[in-house]
C-alpha cells in the first residue's frame, strides 16, 4: 500500500475490549468511508487476554483497511498510542480510544478545523458522562497540578483524542524517550494547536482500565518527565528550613544567655518532625528523578511486538 496515498490513519489502543471492538471497528470504518477517505485502521492490542486480537484478525479479513499490532504483554495505554503513531502511514493521524468514548463521528469537524491551518486538533471534554466523582476530581486535579509544575501547559480536560498532521506525528516520533506522556509531548512540539469541544460518552461495554493507582502513576510520570520544577521546589524548601533553623537557634541561644531557658518539648518535637518530614519528601522527589534517569539509561524499548496484521502491505508485496 506504500505506493498509495493514505489520507488518514486511525490509531486505536485496545486492552481487553473484545466486547465492543468489532462494532467499534465497523463504526470507524463507516465514518471514514462516509468522508471518502483512503484510510487505515491501526489497532494496537496492548496485551489483551480476552480475545481482542482474534477480533482484530477477523475484522482484517472483511475490512482490508484494518491493520493490527499486538504487544507481547500489557505495556500501557501511552506505549500503545506511541506505537500507533510510529506505525501510522497516513497524512493525518487520529488517536481514538477503542471503547469509542470519544465519538469518531467528530472526524469531519476535526478535519475542518485542521484545514484552517492547525497541526493538532484535540477534543476538549465539555462533559464526561458516566464517570465516578473520584475520577472526575482526580482528573481535574491532574491538569491543574501538571500545569502548575511544568512549563509546557497541557490543555485542561483534554485526553489523547486528537487529529494530527504528518509533521506533528513525525516530530513526536523523533523523540527518544522510553517513558512517554503523550499529551505533554505533543504540547511540547509546538506548531499551531487548537481544541474543539465535545461531550464524552460513557463506556458502552467493559470497564475503565485506569484505576487510581494507574492514574497516580501517570501523574507522577507526567510531571517528572516534563519539568525539574519539583527539584527546585525541594531546594527552595530546604533553604527556607535552613534559614528557619538558624533563626530558631538564635532565639534559643538568646533565651539561654538571658537565663530564661526554654524547654518546651512539644515545640521541639514539632520542629523535628516537620524537618524530618520535609527531608523525606525532598529525598523522595530526588529519588523520583533518579529513577527516571535509571529507566532512561537502560534504553529499553517502550514495547515489544508479538504479532502484526498488515494485509494491505502483504498484498502489495505479492503483486
Ligand atoms: N488501554 C490500553 N492499555 C492499558 C489501558 C487502557 O491500551 O493498559 C486502552 C483501552 O482499551 C482504551 C483506552 O486505552 O481503548 C483508554 O482506556 P480506558 O477507557 O480504560 O480509560 P478511560 O477512558 O477510563 O480514561
Ligand atoms: Mg475509556
């Protein structure tokens, strides 16, 4: 298919979505056909254990535009989306969750906006139906904290659902990191970017694969991957503490010299535990960056591919 121009790649990360996957593929295919686009639907099976891959194989039999990548195990949503961007061949690339919480029908609108001269058009969630309040609150908090601590703000209430031009995708793919945070990295590349509002649907099948632990992990990864400001904050805190301790020593010394003495155990305990607490925190922050260096220095791949389906390419070769 390499000799043919692919106008659009739809990248769909998928982890245990067997229930709704076949229908999702059909719906995406219908949308692309409706817009008369030459396209490919690239499904990245992130180590599913529920037969998702068999559904991709089936779909590829009846829809030649379907391609598949299967990871050797679960590497996570960010890795799956990255793999999709690396393997996509289209002039434009759409990232779309396989659970279709983000409606593919918005494609026309995304493309219209892109035609105005944007390289990245992302979907901003006006509403999020069917999510728990814990998820909503932690998501809100996440954008705020991230933007407070880093220099490359990411748009609030924005997921990975976005349309990108070839040069934006190429810029992303050129980044060598082995731990990725898509939204942050795509914001970092610059170029004209813009959002359009949409209402996020609840899941029709299956459950969310993001629990609190995964979200927290993503949050720490995202912030330490994007900014050294926490290190600076740690430094400023230690400085403030040092000055405070100096002041306190002076006060105690003066009290001692003037013969009044001061033996408020509670105060001392408070100061000690405060200092101890901040020190551990600072060590934790440093440890986080050290860990990051460690991971990057190993230079391991972001993911490993177990199987691929690429019928179109095979057909082109055998011709
Ligand atoms: N996903 C993935 N690997 C994972 C977790 C999720 O590829 O380890 C996929 C999942 O199948 C879905 C998308 O990433 O298509 C978003 O995940 P999910 O719907 O669980 O997240 P939410 O929409 O709840 O934020
Ligand atoms: Mg979802």
